[in-house]
């Protein structure tokens, strides 16, 4: 997955979380290749990460 697509998904997920699921969309990263991805500070609460490959991803301050 390229960084532009990932950024868009995470932004929509952030809207989904902050709007109490009224708008935006839940991040569906099922089976995504996130090797080496920069996920610093990302809010991954309730994101679908089933089967995602997070090897080498930067998850500092992510939740």
C-alpha cells in the first residue's frame, strides 16, 4: 500500500473516531502490506488490522 492511500484511509478513520462513527469510515487494513509504514501517532482504535503485515512499521505513540 502506498503512503498516499494509507494517509487517506487513516484520515477517514480519524474522522470516524472523532465523530463517534457518524461520518468518515473505519479503517479496513485487513491483509494490508504495511511493512515499514510510518504509523507514528496513528489512532488505530477499532481499525481492522486482521492479517496486516506490520513488520518494521513505526508504531511510536500509535494507539
